[in-house]
C-alpha cells in the first residue's frame, strides 16, 4: 500500500528483541513515526547497533504498567500497535514460569486493555507463536488446530493468543494474531538458541552444542520475512474489518530437525567441526511445523527468503558482528 506507513504513529513493544529490531528498521524505511517501549538497555541489540534508536521515540518501562501504556498511546496518538514484548526463551520459561506468565500473559492483557481505552488505535498485531498449539498428533498446524500448550512457554502463548481473541470478539478491538515458526536471523543475541549459538561456536573454533538429541523438528522462519508479514497484516486490517480476531500462520512450511540445521550451517561456513549432542532437553514439543495456506489465500502473502538465503544473510550478519568485536 503506497505511503501507508508514512508518518503513521506506530508503537512497537519488544523492540530490542530479534523480530522487534528488524520490524522497527522496516517501519522506519517506510517512513513510519515509531515509538518503542523498552525495559532494559541492550547496547548489542540491532535497535542500538544499527543506529535505529536515534530515529525513534522511546518510552522506558514495563509491559505490565497499564498507566504507562495508556500514557504512551495517548500522548503519541498511536494508530498502530505491534505487541512483540515477551519472554521468548523456552528454557528460561521452564525455570521461571511465573515471570514468563506475568510478561507473556499479563503483558498481553495490559496492552490490549490500554488499547481498548484509547479510541485512536486502529490496528493491533499480537505476536503469538507456533508453540501456542502445543503437542499435536496431526501436522502441520493450521489455524483451526486447538491451542493446547502444556509446558510453561507454550501455555503462556496459548493464553495470550486466546486473550487477544477475546478482546476482538467481546469488545470489537481491531486485533489480529500472528503465529510464526522459530525465528532466526542476524541480531539474535540469545546464544542458547540453536542458530546464533552454532554460528558463534564455529566462529570461535568450538564444537556447536545441541541441547537435545538432535531429532527435534522445527519450522524455521527468517526474521525479515516475519517483520514484513506483521506489517502486511496491519495494512490489510486497515482496509478489512473481517480480519479482527483472526489468526494467521506465517511459515516456509519446512520440517527440519536440529541436527540437520546445524550440519547445514557447518557446511555453509566451511567448517569441519562436528556438533556435540547433549540430549538434555525436557518439556519441549518434539515435532512442529505450520501450514501458511490461510495467509497465502487471504492475505496474498509469500515469503521472500528460503532457508538457504536466510541462513546466508544470517551468517554474514554474525561475521560482521564478531569482526567488530575484535
């Protein structure tokens, strides 16, 4: 949509995260007037390293502070909200379930309630996850698959997803939900995630570590495709009231196990190292992948990157990152 984002007041929560940084960059490229909610100072984040912070307005505080959110929405006359703020690490969620529930569930209802009280907000995109579906016998997940998370992170996403739907149908709030596969891309500084952790190990000449047995299957999704999908959904919501309360899977529709992914990265980086398999994973879904047929059909969406091109761009980003550290 030509000029849709130009000067549009847009709030991004979770802007220092992997997807948030790339989303802010894409919004600024399109001319949006971006406001970021930030809790912690993260100088290594893409938001800071990429010089994006100097081009946005920053609200400092917690996602569960409703008064703060209402002030930010009102003072900056926010039109569009991207709610990405969350605790995103499965292992951290398993160790700290209450903090995860407070952020992922409480933060979602706090954000939506603040939006409900502000008449200027016209589009809200809530980032859920494929983890919201939980363990399922029938794959791939589509949007009719029940939300039945069982472990702390998965449950937090199931709950937040349902809360977003409740606000849409009960209060006619203009909210839609995204469910994406495992994001990867440059700017992810959570080194216990498989892609950045593997690349860092290879750069340092160390064997990459696989926490699981290597057979866990995931649906990997490049971060720039994710940012573009979020923006497309918001654009479509502005023109179509029928998208309120709708959820969309965004995915390359791949099934790839962790060991294959690590070996692919090793080959792309011309490394002779072999992975160290710890087989220590618990409380995680073993097999996941998504159908994106609904997004193709209703939003005319297509990914721009396949796994090979996405990994190549990711490896290049980390090579530059580690070169700058020296």
